[in-house]
C-alpha cells in the first residue's frame, strides 16, 4: 500500500521508534532560537518536533496530510499546546503568517514532482512574515543513499503488544530523480508493506525552485553538524528567507 506507514494505525504506532534520532530536531531548534516565534511544522507527522517547539514557548501549528498522524499527535498533546491541522500548506488561510516554516524527516522528498515542489514553495513563501525562514532538508542525490536501502540489516522494533517487528527496505525502482521503495514490517502474525516514492533533487534544482518562488537569501549545509555542503555530503539542508 502506498505510504501505509502514515495511515495504517499499526505502522503509525511504530513511526517514532523507527525514526528515533533527533539530530534534525536539534539543528532546527537551535536556528529557530529565541524569542517566541510563530512556527509551522509542515509534515509534522506524530508531532514530536511541534511539541518540543511549543514547550520552548513558540506558537506552533502542526500540519500533515495524513489524518492518522495528526490523530496520534493530538493524543500525545494532552495540554493542547499545538494547533493541529490535517491538510497541505496551500489549505491554510491566506492570512496565516509564520516566522518560520520547518519541514523535517526528509518530508520534502515526498513532494514527488517539480510542480509539487514549486507549488509548496510558493504556498510557504506567501505565508511567511517579512524575514521569515523556510527550513528543510533533502538527501544529496550524489550520495546515493538508496544503494544502502537493502534487506540485509533489518531493524528490530517492539510493538505495543510486546512482540518483535522486523523492518527492512527494498528498493523497487530508480527512475531519473525518483526512487521507489518498500518498507516491510514483519509482525509475529502478519506482514505489512508500505511503498514510498521520493524525489532526489540536486542542490542546483532546489536553489532554482526557491529563487523562482521568491526566496532571496539561501543557506545550504551538508550535514547536521552545520558543515558546508560538498559533493560527498549526505544532506542538502536549506534555510531560505
């Protein structure tokens, strides 16, 4: 099933365990900084970053197209610290205004066409306050990360029932800038498969799209330590004003 990991409740419950590293969260938190700002967490998933930012005093909106992800985020937000919304950035009122829009977890790559990238960047740009920043990351296609997405070294997770879940990827197609792969979730009683398609744009293509969308100042980093990007860098980390 396409993107089942975002809609199947059994897989949504494993999402944070499968994506437990927080280096991206720490990077963006540090750059959002102080004082309190209006922040849109675009593609917020289960809401971990949105809640972290809210606890730091920011006014946060968490937006995701998957209702199951937003339901999970609302469930963990017992203090109602975040405004949770199901939808795309273009669905927000045109008068919505943010000081920062952040897109983590390589969610940017789920925009699988250049036209979808352009549409999203334009919608973000129109909802940023003067001097506002759009922050996101995309895997550097020159690093060819998908070549390491193989079944040989599965992750072993534990579900809420106490059973082991074996998770492994399987790349099914590489076509130009598009990579299609399946994540296999092998539970004790069943196997669930989630198919995902990602777009691997080059640095030049990302910068061109940002410029055409009206962003004037673009910073690029190559890894979460803040180092400059090179051809060998694993990431294209963007902060655009």
